[in-house]
């Protein structure tokens, strides 16, 4: 005889099931779960005082009056105000940097031009077309950059310049394979872009009958180059990048009906994720070209819409259902959420999910990107015919501890005034949702070195001039080793007369370590800033300056490595943890279907302090 389970009441438990038993052939009435006396339920609600609450009536429709104004003009610190069109995302317009096309791009452009020439020859049915002739002809006028070996009779400056090229092994391999076969396609593009008829004229002096063919090929080549390179990566781009702050800074204006333009400013944008939180409403300064009254054309772009919609409840997985015969999703257990006293976000969400979920309604309202939307009012009508006017939750009051808003923008006031009401309007910037980002073409790590009282900019990644990257440390070692082979410093002292100790004024650091030294801010005795300096290079009994090789650090340096302008960085921009700067390509598809690309910068927090090993006034024992 089995023993009964005192907890489960087995085997005495009896199971039963409550189910409807229809008396007709159709199941419609049985499945409706209809209420036969709704008036009784209403009277019970009245008896329990539920009609005195604020959420007794279900919303059946709502009317929303909204005003929206688009971005009409933008401005960067280095350029005047310009008209803006949403044909391109705002990131491409503001992040785009000038990028010098490399050796691989020169060879690729030459290859594409020869393809255009082949098509044009086929189109015009040129009987005496010779591809080898035109390759030789173009190579005669547009040769590729020379990459010569170091000769003993070269000067010290020539040796250093050649060593910079010869240390790039992958580029040297490509140059060896293509220098005698192709020409410089970028120089040809510049000539065709300037005056295509003149270029075709001196190229066809020996074969004037090929002028039409060459003109057609040149036009197709210029179009190809403009689609792939010129419009996205090069050209006269007025950058919004502020080298002193290592951040982007730009402004945009949106027209108003009765008052001056609303100016929104991105003062500290650097992470590559542009959204509404990157902007503040600028009332602190007058931005030339943006502030002031809008034009009549800009006022006509302001839209006012009245929309009538049926609101719906805000839903998520595991949310309580409002209808009594429905069961919640058992996969989400909101009652099993474990949150500590400091998990504010989790506690707020749990309270919303368990207590106030059915009080929130969603209203779909599509708006154009690049607009500032102001909800003037919402009127909600419930099932009892009652109409309620819904105002903004916070009204922009920041001194109320209970006030909270999701998409509010801070207001920049003049003279540093704080605790001002925020702007409750919703700004939807014309930005991309996602983009494809390449590996960093350039990467620089700023680290603090407390032993030398320096900030070092370490060039971790360098472009290899053929579309890829190379390790900065490895390149610096190869370059230094190549120079040592041709160094003619005096021979060491013989051992019988060698001293026991040797004094060195200072040692050296790898050439990819660029120093930034603290200097006083002008007209200030206490504030400091970081100025880019240069380590000396001793070669052939002469000193030269070691210059950075990345575009990120070459601000104010000419192509011949002269420095007419100093480069300063605000001291607070390099914290104790350091800073990492990266430059990479971005590619995305805009909402009109166009493929957009640009070359931009990113900044993120570093990994702590570092040590360069630099020492001054050092005495070492000479090894016998």
C-alpha cells in the first residue's frame, strides 16, 4: 500500500475542467465570452468608486496639433553659413575630412582610364587603336612617383626622405610591379578636370584622329572619379573638426514663425553616434549667418498639422493584458526581477511594467527627418465622451526633482547661467541609423607620462599607402634601422683610452612617439596648454625634427615638414586615462537610396598612463 503525499494530496486529488457546453451546432456564442448583464458591472464599478479615478475611461481617439520646422542652414567654425538639403546625412556633411589619395588609388585610376579608352575605341571603331602605344604615351606625360634607392652621394635630407618610402615594404612591392606598366591616374584626372580639350590636344599631336575617342574616354573617366573619390574623400571640405579640442563643432538653424531662428549647436561631438542628445539649443551666443529672423522662403517651410488617430496601448513582452480572458506571456517573469537599491533604471522600468503599463498609450505620428517638432497640444476623447487636454509632462522645469523628460534638449544660456528650463521640443536630426565602418586607417594614443611631465601621442597605426595599414612601432624600427646603415657618425673611442663612465644629455624614443609639452596659455600665469613639440633626429652629424606621419597630428605642418604654425591642445582634453583618436572610412545608404561615404575621426577614452623611457642627464658605465 503506497503512502499518500501529504503535500500534493495524492492519490486523493481529483481533477476537473471548467468548459462551456453549447446547446447549438454553432460555437460562436460560446467563444464570445459575452457578458449578459453589463449594467450590473457598471453599477458595481460605481459602487466601488472606480468612476472617480482618472483612468476609468478608455481612449478611443486623439487629436494632435504639431508644428515642425526643418534645418535650413548649417555652419562650421571654419566656413560661413551654408544652405542645407537633406539629400545627404548630416554626419557626412560635418564629419567629412580631406583625404589624400594614395599610391594604390593612382594605379587604380590609371587602370580605369585604360578601360574607358578601350570602350571609346570600340564605340568609334578606331582601326589603328593600339593599347600599348597609349600606355607608353600616358606614362611619358604622367609618370608615377619615383621610389629610388638610397645612394651614397645623396645628402642627409635626401636619404631621410627616401628612407621614409623604402621602409614601407608593401608599397615598395606594388611600386616595383606597376611603375613600368602604368601611369599616374590622379595627375591625369587633374589635367582633364582643368581643361579636357587642352589635355587631349597635346596627347594627340601624333594621332589627331584619336581626339574624339580620347575626349569620350576622358569624360567617362572624370565622371567615374567624381562618383567614387572626388565627391566623398577629397576636394575643398571645410572641416567641422576642432584640432585644439579634438572634437567636432557645428551649428544648425531652424526657422520660427514669429521669433528668431532656433539655433542648435553640437559643441562636443566626437564619438560618431550623432543623435538628438548631441545638440543643445543655443541661446548663449549669436551665430553669424544663422541667428536672426528667417526669410520668407524659410517660413514657408514650417508645417502645422492636425492629426486624428486611434491610440493604442504600449506593449512589450510580458506586459499585463488589459482584457480579463487573456493570459500574459509566461516566458517573461517580471516578478522575478532582482534589483539592488542602486539599480535605478531597472527599478523604474519594473515599476512602469507592473503598475503603470496600462496607463500609457502610443500614437503613431510620422515626421520628416531633420526637423524640430513641437507638440502644441493633445486632446484625448474617451468612451464616455469626455475630452482631456494633455500637456507636456515636465514643461521644461529642471528645478523639479520629479520632472523628467526623454527627448528634451538642454538650453545654453549666456554668461554661464544654469538651472534654466530645458527645451521640450523633439529634434530629429537627419542622421543614419547604421553605417559600415572600416578598420582604423590611422590610430593615435595620447598617454600621460608623469616621469617626464609630457603627453605622448603614439602613432599606433599608419596608412601603408596602398589602402591598408601598418604597425607604427614596426615601421619606426625599420626606418631607424635603414638610416643607421648610412650613418657616418665618428667611430667609437678605442678601448685602451675609453672612459669608465659616459654622460648622455638625453636618450631617444621611437620615432612614432610625438611629444606634447605643457606651456602657459597666452596672458595667463597659471593655465597651461599642450603644445606639439619634436624630438631631434641625429643623422650624419646633423639634427632634424621628427614629424608625425598621421594626418591626425599633422595640423599646421606643410608637405615639406616645415611647421609655420604651432599646434596646441587644451590640457583638459587628455585626462589621466588618456585618449584614443581613430580615423576610418564610413559607408552607408541614405533614405533616398544613394550610397554615401566619407572619411572621419573618432575619439574614445584611453587605457591609462604610459612611460616613454626618456631620460635626461644620464650617466652610464662603459662596458669594457
